[in-house]
């Protein structure tokens, strides 16, 4: 009992695990879709954190390079599960919005909070300018890869046509190939923008976990995310209607926060400790993992499910992606940050959030 209380004191976010039985009760006794959505969303947060902690604990035994690969593979497991469930329900626009939201959330919200709070505490913070330049190049490549299918598709055919689907599959294959090349680069270079050295960010609590405990918790938390994601996604359409919000807002703002808030907190925490290099690594690596691994993987998974997903984004999502990458690259270009730049990134994120919130359903 004392060990549990001690763990909760160090990880207060795990108190939200109480939302798991509440979401099941809400579903069983038909409390309403809004309550089911709210409780299941809250439940995913600590479960995603447990996946991260389990991965970091395993990384302590495998070493930094293999640990980095584990982090690259499982770093966005919660969001991958949620989006797969959404594809099963045919909510393809929600999936695309979630991809958009994850990328801009890391580049604007996480970097913004990290620079703002880190700057207020530590003043001007400096980081590796060369590494920031490498990040910027990869992010621009990502945006080009996501934009090209959206523009070329208009001249190829309708979104569900064979030509457009072939284009999406081809681009997805190239993106996964780039991700694999990045992982190979990670094995040869200790500091890579594709993955974060998981050993660097492991917590004191997980450092003494046995591998068997880590694997068991990883399996249980993954199963929990699957169960909660089923409830969450199943209630989305009713929530959109009952609350009057757009599906874009849920996908761009809420779902990425639900799946990644624990990782976001780690990035902000290390920025407060004046380690802006690692903070940027966490934020940018997560964006690259979503764009180069999760998004193209979902294209192939969707074919197996029977609801083909194409990499055709609407003009609002493309504007958000392009704007987010450009301003984040400009802020990081000089190799130093301050609280004003952090506030600027947060301001852009809030403006986009307001726009997506007010966007009529169906765009």
C-alpha cells in the first residue's frame, strides 16, 4: 500500500486510472455518450503514460540504441491504437485530423510551453543549432510528402479512385522507407532526430523494474488503451452532434492531447531543467514518428480493415501543417530560445484551435 501511495505521489497522473471503471460503468448503465467519451478519454492518459514508462524500463536493460528503437516503435502506441479503432468505425476524416493535430501539437503546443516555461525560469536557453537544422529539413520533407498527394489527386481522380489510392500507397511506402533509414542512422549515430534516447528520459521509478514487470505492464496498458479507445471512438459521432463541435476539433486538438499528454509533460519538465536539446528532441521526434511511421502505416492497415485511408488532407489541415512547420523552424533556426518565442508558438496554436473549434461540421 505504501509503495502504491509513493508511486502516486511521484506520478499523480496515474490517479486518472479511476476513469477506467467509471467509463465501463457509464457504458453499462447508459449514462450517455458524453460521459463515456469523457471518462474513456481521461483513462487513456495514464494508460499511455504506463506504456511510455514500461518502454523506458525495458530500455534500461537493452541500452540506449535499442531503447531508442523501442521508443521509436512504441512512442505513439496509444494514438496508433485510437486511430486504428477510428478507421474500423469509418471515421477517416477524424484520423487525418488526428495526424495533423499530433504534428502541430508537438511543434506548437509542446515546444511553445517548453520555451515559455523554460525561458521564464532559466532565461535564454541554447541548443544544438546543427541538430535543429536537421530537424527542420526532415520536417519540411514530411510536409512535402503530405502535401503532394493532396494537390496531385485533383488531376488524378476522385479520392476513392484507384489512381489516388495508388498515389497514397506509394507515398506511404517511401515515408516508411525514410523512417527505416532513420532508424538505421540511429544505430550508428547516438543522437538522431528520429528517436530519443529512452535511457535519457527514464524515471527513477522505472529504472529498477524487472523486465518481466515491464512487459506485463506494457501488455496490460496496451490492452487497456484498446478497450478505452473502443469506447472513445464509439461515442465520437454522438458527441459531435450533442456538443455541436466539429470533428476537426476533436481530431486536431483533443485526441492528440489524450494520447500524448504524458510525453508532453516530460518535454516541458526537461526544459525547466534547462535541457532544451532533449526537450526539442522529444517534441520533434514525436512529430516525425507520427508523420513517417504512424500515418503511412495507417494507410496500409486501413486496406486490411477494409476502409482505405488516403493521404489527402483538406486545405485547413494543410494550412495548419505548413504554418506550424514554418514557424517552428524559424523559431529554432538560431539555436536559442526565450519565453517570448514560446508565447508566440502557443499563440499560433490557440489561433488554430479557435479556428477548428468554430469550423462548421463537415468543413
